[in-house]
C-alpha cells in the first residue's frame, strides 16, 4: 500500500511539475538548437552544373553571420540551399536539428531575397506582400483577420513605413521595397532570418537603419541571422562572424582574422589590400594597385598596411559581439 501511495504521490508531483513548468520546459529544450544551421559536405547547383562543392558550415543559434565573395561565387545558392530551394548533389543541411528536404522550406525561417529578383509590376500592395509572410506559419487564408492586420500595421510601423500599407509595391523607393520584404520575413516571428544583400541599392541612412534593426533582432530576441553582402568596409567588417565563399568556403572567422590580404585575395580572385585606419581603429579593404586612396603611390599618415594575423581556429560556440555601425 505504501508503495502504491508513493507511486501515486510521485505521479502527482510530476503532473504538478508539468503543469507549472511544462510550457517552459517544452520550449527550452528545442530552443537551444532551434536557430542553428548545420551544412555538411554540401554540393549543389542547377541543371546538373555544380555551383558549390564540399561546403561545411555551422551557424550556432543566435549567431550573426555575413557571407562575402565575388559575384557568381555561390553565396545566394548557399542561402537558397538552406531554404531547401536548390537541388543537392550530395551532403546534408539541418536547420534547428532537423534535416532540410529540398522543396520544403523549414518552419520559422524568414527570407529576404535580392530586390532585383522581384516582379515589381505584380498587382499587389505593401500590406498584401507582408501578409504573405503569414503563410510560413501555416496560417494562410484568402482573407486576413483583424489580428493579422494589426500585426502588419505594427511591423510596418516598426520599420518606418507605417503609412505605406495601401501603396502598390512598384511605387516604392528602393529602401521602402527592401523594408517591405523585411517586414514580410519578420511577420512570421522567425527564429532564423536569411537575407540576400539586404543593404544593396539603398542610401546610407536606410542601410544603417536596416542594420541597426538586424542588430536589435539578433541581440534582444536571439534571432539567428545569415546575410550576404558586397559591402566589406561598411557592413562585413562590423559583423561577429564572416564566411568567405567562392565555389566553396575559403575561410571563416571574426573579421580580425579573416580580413587579411591573403584570404581576401584568394576569395575574390584579385589582389586585395587591408589597411588599419589608426584614427578610428577600423580595418579597411580595397583592391591593390596604383589607383584609389590605397594605391601604392598614395600616402596617408593615418593608414597602415596590416600584417596578416595568425588565422584563428573555428569553434562552433564562438559568439562575438556585433560592432556598432
């Protein structure tokens, strides 16, 4: 009898524990890896032609990663592979610990494509575009609810385009278009945000506004962010982790270890020069040569060519702070 009573007491304690902590425990376990991305020996491309070969990459949950490399190097293909949008020849991709199946985008992942790939003549308003992001949560309906409209209004206001909900997307500026598709990605409350050149074709203020928002999402809400960029000095140099891509992963690490003449020259296929601005402490990158402010014949007392530091080993747990933009 005492054994039965003890067993019943134990069951009661377990029920109470689950009633009090169940939601927290259920969400806490997967959250540890919910925002992680694992790419293992990936080879993929289009129409039988490989674009990426033997790519392995680990993005810890809550990391902020920038992909850099020349045009045609496979940066966009790598992003699309993470979304299950590219046929794979070999290898594996896991998002949140779950395998990505080609043709089935993972849940709770927001995607902002290059604006050049969007059909801006399609008859749709800003609000309609943002509502499309609800489909990622499996809540797509032919008509939006009041809650949906409130969510759209809130995210548009946060992005500084609250008065543009009824405007046709073709009538937007480049910065407004970029914010609209960022709003579409954020409306689904993603754990991971993937952005393809989110600061391209926008002015300096819009670029900084977008980057500050991304920093807030990463720092305050723990959103994992992976973005491509061609802006080495204005963007990539300030990120915690940079991956150099050219048909594969050339190198990865903090900018302080990746921004060397040797690594960047190998990545971009041309001679690159890295200098230290001793007035600001910033690393600056430019093509080597006789032209421009970093040309061989140019003399600036506050600029000093940086000797390549020792390359740092990659640790999946590394999490550096985002530098202020």
